[in-house]
C-alpha cells in the first residue's frame, strides 16, 4: 500500500485474519477477481455498498448500473469515500480507486460511464459488503 496513513490501519496479519484469501489478494495486493464471479455484480435491491475491509459506505444502489464488464459498476461514489491513484500495471495507465478510510484497493474508474457523470467505477465485488435497505 502507499505510504499514506489511513484512519483505519491494521497489520498485515490482522488484514489476513479479517479478510478471506480472495479479499486479501484483491484489497491488499491489488488483485482482480474473475469477471462475473461475484453475486454483487447482479445485485439490484435498494441499499448501500460498503468497504469489506473497514465498513465505510462507498456507493448507493441508485448509482449502480449494468456495464456488461462482469464487475459491479457505479457512476458516482459517496462523497469522500474514495481516493484515486495512477496505476501503470499491465502495460497501461489507469486510475485506481481505494477506500479513503483504510486504503484498500477496490478497482478502477474509467471515462466510459453513463450520465450524469460519464464515469464507470469498476469495483471488485469481493471488496464490497452489501446492506439492503
């Protein structure tokens, strides 16, 4: 993770104990889940999507859309919930998004989303916890 200090901090051992192996790989080691492998990609109920690492609310269901990418997609996060950094892995430049409270990797944001923002936050479902209304 970056050298920034976050509100929620844990040792690597504490992260390993808190997260599943797949969550740890995605959220702490910048991995990616297989597209279409998470049920939250298809979640349509009203509710809130929060960080699986610290519980901070990140997105609401009214800002979710079906992008066809195989990952949960949103056009706008809750204010102050995300931070962005440049990701140069895989031979391309992308904008990575992390939880602003614990720094966990969530996914990436792209400029090919729907109105009103034109953004697509492509988020690993294993990094999210859904709470229905």
